């Protein structure tokens, strides 16, 4: 009888995982992709820090302690075990209060903790040490964003043969955040200063975590096909476009579209919204709209669609365009609800807009998951005029709730929203172009037959993980084969 083939083993490491800790889309991806991979039969496990604010007592504290080598000696960490919700995917939390028992994940709003390079060097080293302590030697280690980009470096330069035959994947969720520090990172990580050269770890006189992950990972991917093409250009490449072009030529760089958890984001079962509904029975959406307006203290204006924004407040997200277009948006007429935190000057401008247009604008300056769900369900339109957008999950969630997106054609927005079909799209990064798309959206809203068709196509757009998870599975298998061939060549075997 043939021996049963064991499942592919994958260790996923990230600095945040929803619903346990979240500042952005990275957390949503790492909270949902492993579950989709598990449904394909992969043995997936996740490692992340134990932060303040988590329900520590709901997690199982494992016996013993984990020794993580640091520049000043071994750091002894505890480990807690949980499961990703609605799954059997294990998630291990590294408990080390010196680094992670703090009010913020990365630093106060608009800033960073001074010791972030130490904190996330600890996470990277700790994840590898934990895998060995658990006797879980993965086939592939999947690192995410600059906070875990040191992992592929440690696997190849850390003088630990355990990792020689283990492949590494590095996913860039947003190229703009790179983790740039001085060369002392090498000392913190126990790496040779001889690696501080442009061909390895040096970038313009600094240590760039994200570049390090790109140089050493067996394969690099980002979170949508269009963004993968955009960051090969000088305009979007954030100084690393040359390196990414080189990796592309070597077939070591690609783009895979993110997905959303269709069980979590489901208007038919969502307990946070006023009335459940779906594409076949959409009447409950009107109830959700009325309840959202009541909650934010806004009277409906006849004939005016309610447009929503659930976003970080930044120019990247096109908030400056929205403010520049605000008077014209109101004149369409249209009502606007904005929820989010971010740049203080943008928050001040939205506060001023509420005072100037009390019947048309509301602003909630807070990170509120439940209110966000109510906005996805209760709004007619969802606005994302982003300057750039690696993938974007907001437009996918909005469509899942039958809320029609109005977006700029960039990154993952270009891969998911199609003008006049399931939403409205503008090209230029200008307020005029944004308003022109809103004018077309308002005209469609005024025509019941047209609006019904567009909203129905948005409802039925499928951006779950099923397709993309299979692409990840294929990539894991591909890099594992390539890693085995590389090890064989290094040993002198002909491949």
C-alpha cells in the first residue's frame, strides 16, 4: 500500500492578526488566508505577538518557556495558544511583556516606538525558535511585511542548518512601509557586518527590513496583480523598483489578489447590523440604512444617496481629494459618513466639514469594527479615491454588503471594481475626476433599473479566498521544489 502523503506544512508569521490585533488589512489577510489554506488540506500554523488588550486568559498558556537569542542574551518568553475563529488553525502568541505589553502595536498615532527594530527582531527570531521547540519543521515559512522580513535572512545567514531545506515566502502588503534603521540591526540580529553591502542588506546607508526580505526570500509576492506591476515603476516603487524588476526577471516576484472571509463578512448572518439580508432578499438593506442614519444623527435627504468611508485618514486613501470635492459632492446631492483615524489635519478638516454641512456630513474619529460593519451595510455607495492601493479590502467588503464602490483605478481596486458593472471608476488623481465618477454614480442611483443591475453585480462579485488560496498553494509547492534543487546544487549534485 502506498504511503499516505503528508500535508504541506506552512508557518505564517505576522505582526498582527485579526481579530486579535488589527491596524489594517494585513491583520485581515493573516486572519483569513490560513483558514482557506487549511480547507485545502495544508497544515498551517500562525505566530504573532501577545499584545496588551488581548483576552490573554482565553488563551492556553503552554508549559515551560521559550529562549529567544537576542544581542544581550537569551530572552525567555512564554507562549500562549489559541485558534483562528471558526477554524482549527493554531495561532501561537509570543508573550514577552518588555516588548509587547504596550498601548499601541507600533507606536502612538503618527509615531513609532524607538525600539521597534528590537521588538520585531525578537518576533522573527522567536517564531523560528518556537517552530523548533514545537517540533514543527515547516516546508515553507511565510513572512509578512517589514516586521517579519528578517526571517528569510535568518534562515539563510543565521548559521542554523535546520532551515536549509525550508523555503521562504515574503509578502509585501504595502511597499511604502519598509522598516528603515541603522546598521546596528545586524548586531541585534546576530548577523555579520559583512552583509551590510548593497547586494545584501544595505540601502542608501541604512538597513532596510523590507529590502532584506526581498533579497533573501525564495519568492516575493504582493497583494494584487496590478499593484505588482505598479511597483515595478519609479512612481510607485518607493526606491525599490529596480530590485523588484530584477526579481521579476528571475521569476521570484508576483502578485496574488487578496480575498476576504465570506463567513465573517456576510450580511445574511452578521449580528452587528440592524437586519440581515442577501443578494436574493435585499430589502433588509433599507432597514440597515435607516438605522445607520439614526445612529449617526443624520436625517435622510430625499433623493440623496448615502456614501460611506471606512478608512485610515491619509492622502494615500484619497482623503485630500474627498475634501477638495466636498462641496460639489453635497450639491449632487449626496450625504457622506466618514469613519476612521489617521492624520490629525485630515481629522480637523472633516470636523470642520460637519460644522459647515450639518445635514450632509458626519464624521466618527475612531476605530470601531461594529460601526464599520453598520456602514458597509447601511450605505448606498462606498468611496475609495486612493492615490495607490496595494489591494484594498474595503471595496470587497462593501460589495459583499451590496454597497456600490466608487474608486480610482489603481492596485487591487483596478482588479476588483469595473466601471459601470459592479461600481464606478476614475483614472486621474484629481478631485475633478473623482466628482465625475460620483456624478455617474448618482445618475445610476436615480434610475432604478440601472441601479438594481449594478448593485446586484456588486452583491454577487466573488472575492473570497477560494481562488487565491489555490494560487498560494501552488506557489508554496513551487518554492519548495526550487529550494530542494538549490540545496542539491550546493551539495554538488546535478539537478
